[in-house]
């Protein structure tokens, strides 16, 4: 039955795309985030639905869509440059076979990110994209939230519909994505036009936000806790009564702590005692190895270059107290450990040029969203200023999460960047049209007759 539900939904969505080609783009977004082919037992897992959807999306835009208002922005060019650069490093990769496996999905994520803004020529389309992103991720987040309430979860124990924990089904990744999604959900509940902003929409939005906050608890991902902290700080810019907001945060934290599962509390306690935690010590050792590797390989080692690392580190645990305090050191030897950081992932695989490109794309987006947030605080496009702030906050939270998990090429962030570019070009065009329209009206206004002498 579940297979039939997925197939029926996709067939209906693609069928409607024959009349509205932009729906093909949304179908690809849904497939890329949810991966329904991994959730079914037959049919979908034997059909290249992702390839079919992207072919329909690009073909629909080329042959059926109106392209008069499409714009190619500088950041799209940077994404194309990064895709070409990654293609070059793949050809010279230290592990060519393994690198091709990662390149197979990375180039698709980058190519779609460069293409996506071309289709976002109206507010309705920008909003529809964000809504599909939110609801697609929500299908994973809600399941995780319900299971957390039922069982409490645990590190590596929360099953998010599939046993394979790749993509958004991995605990740390979905924790970062869930928290960065909250500003967008809030914007949709306040400014959305597709479903309005009535109480049913707000009720669903707040329930989804609660589920988003439960994901770091259920996965026991320390990354999620840090992202929640950054979200709380960023929200200070949006609230009008900051003292009341801070007081509410304090009360909420005090009320929530007794209900947190012990697995989550124990896991979060390792942030303070990270030297005794093998996972944290491994990350530090891998980061040190990557830093040294980049000194001799400034252009990176291509995808999967981490497979050659060999690391040795000591875990340090302090036991007892006072005069009876003892320090216990245990030597650990490991190899082929992943980067556990988007920044070191870029440095190790794409070198300094790749890291610089990746950071430049993100920094430009954050600055541009701040410009739009301030420029459109009031007036006809106040919704755009609010959306710019939400996209900026989401991006900042994602970048913080990326410091502790390798999500530099995760398609979700490139969809977010595509939404930023689409909003930027749309508002620029509308502002230009308003300026031209005002100039035309002033030029067409008849000159007043001179006063009689």
C-alpha cells in the first residue's frame, strides 16, 4: 500500500506538470529530499525517477515555460565554476573509483542549483519551492519527532523510515536541517499565500517546529543543540520584546530539562569533556591530519581523499576529585575516518581554491540577504525582506551545523541558495520595474500652465 501511495502521488504531480511545467521542478525537489525510491519495496526503486524528474524539469523550462523574466546571477556562475573545478579534481583524485561515486551525485546537485533560480521568476514560485522543501523534510522530521516522543531515541538508534542513514536520514544532518528549517516555517506561517496564514496553518507550523526541536533530542546529535543555540540568538533580531523573549527561553529550558531522556543528557555532557570522548577526539585528529595534508596538496585530493588518513590520538579522562584525582590516557589508532566537517571536507577534497569558492558562495548569499532584509523592511515587498532574513538565518544555522558534519555538497543547502538567488533577482527586477514605471509616469505628466502675468 505504501508503494502505491508514493507512486500515485508522483504520477499525479508529474501529470499536473504537463499543464504547469514548474511542478516538474518541485517534483525533483521532493524526490531529492525524501528519496521515495528508498522507501518502497518495488517499482520506484527500479526506475530512475530522479533522472526522469530532472529531465522533465529542464525540458519543461526550455520548451514550455515563460523565460522572459529569467536572470543568470553571478552566484550561479560561481556554482558552475565550482562544479567544473570539482570535475577536474575528480579526474586527478587520489581514489579515482570512489571519487566517481560521489561525483555522480555532487555534479547533479550543483547543476540543479545553477538551474533552479532560472525558474523562480515569481513570488508564487519562490514560495512553492520553500513549501515543498519544508513539507518534504517534514515527512522525515515528523516521523522522527513522533518516535522521539514514543521512545526517547538515542545516538544512532532513531530510525527515520530507512535503515540506510545517508542523506537527510543521517542523525546529525537531519538535526542541522531541521533547525535551519524553522525560520522558513515561521515565514510561511506569517507571510505564505498558498495556504494563507490562518490558525490551521499556524497550528501545523508550530507543531512542525516542535518536531524540528525534537530531532536533536531523538538523534542525540550535539550538532543540533549548537544549532538550537544559534537559532535562539538569531531570533533576538526579530522579536520586539527581547527581555520577555529571553525570560520565555529560560522558562522553556527549565521546564524541558527534566523531560529530556538520559541518553540525550549524557551525550550533551560530552561537549564539556570532549577530550575523553572518542568521537570528538577523532574529529580533532582528522581535522589536524587534513590541515597537514592540504599543505602538501593545496588543490585537494579529490572526493573521498580522507580514505588515506592514518590518525593516532589520546583520549584523556579525569577521574576522582581533589587529592585523589587521576588522569587516564588511552592511545587510539584509526584510519580512513571521514572529515566530520564541511570546511575540512572542502579543504581536503577540493583544496584551498575549492574551499574559497564554497565560502564565497555562502558569504555573498548571507550579505545579499542582509541587504534585502534592510532594504525591504516596510512597504509592498516587506514579505521579501522578512524572507531574506529567514533565508539568511537558515543559511547561518546550516553553516554552523556544517562545522561538525560533512554536508558541503548536501543538495538541501543548494536549494536554499537557489531560493536566495531567485528572491534577489525577483526583487531587483520588481524594483527596477517600479523605478522605470515611476520615471515614465513623471515623464508623461503634462507640464503645468504658466501663471497669468
